[in-house]
C-alpha cells in the first residue's frame, strides 16, 4: 500500500461515536440558545410590565390632578369674593344699629352696598369676568338675548334700548347673555338700511 492510501481522505464518513458527539454539541448549543432567548423574553416581559405599571400610575396621578384642578380652579376667585361677603355683612350690621335714624341707616346701607359692588366688580375684572353693557349698541345675538321690541323712533332698528339684566363673559366665552329690549325702528326699511348713527 502506498503512502497516499494510508492517509484517510476528508470525505470519509464519520464514525457513529463522532456523529453522536456532534449531535450532542448541536443539542447543547440549541438548549443554550433557547435559555438565552427565554431569559431575553423574560427581561422584555419584565420591562413591559414595569412600563405598564408606570403608565397606570401616571394615568391615576393625572386623573387625580385633573380632579383637584377642577375642584379648586376657583380658589383665587373665591378668596377675592370673601371681601365682598365681609362688606355685605358690615352693611347689614350697620343697617341694624338701633341708635341711628332711618335716614342715616338707609344712607349707611347704600354706601355699604356701593362699596360691596365695587369690590365685586374689581374681583370680576381681576379674574377676566367682563360685564356686557349693550345699551345703545346694535343687537348682537352672540351676547344679547332679545326679550321684546320697542317702538322707538329715535333709535335705528336693532338698537338695544332697554337692559333688563346685564350679561357677563369670561375672556371671550359668554357666561350669561344680556336680556334686552330692542328698538323696532320707524319702519321695516330701518332694519334693512340702518342709519349712520347706529352704535358700533
């Protein structure tokens, strides 16, 4: 036999023990990879659960803050109205004094009410509550509610000539429309062609 024939060729089949060894190594490698993947899945699952828990906590906290904000949104306005309440009480107490005459009592009460109204209007202004004063202005259905019409030859049709109840708005949002009486004008043409004197 020659030297070449003595050397095993690379294409010779593996022995049974070598095949078993290779399979064991592949199985071991697959098991190891499966364990790694399982650990990674568990890690991702844990992160997901933590994230979900954090989101739920954030949702609850935001809901709590929203409820508190809605509940206490008028805190500043309420504090400013306390002065109004104090002035009303002072006016009532001054009116109930027995030592003063009726005329003095009435004058004292009126002064107290005037001071209270000023305090109230100041609180409104501070919190951007604006009184709607439409007298003499053109009727605006966004801020006025017409209660009746008046035959008034001195005013163009559609002009507010009576205010039954003042309206109020908060910034640009209507809180309450002004209840008004509106001029009919001389005839129907006034409605179509208002005069140049129509208030703007």
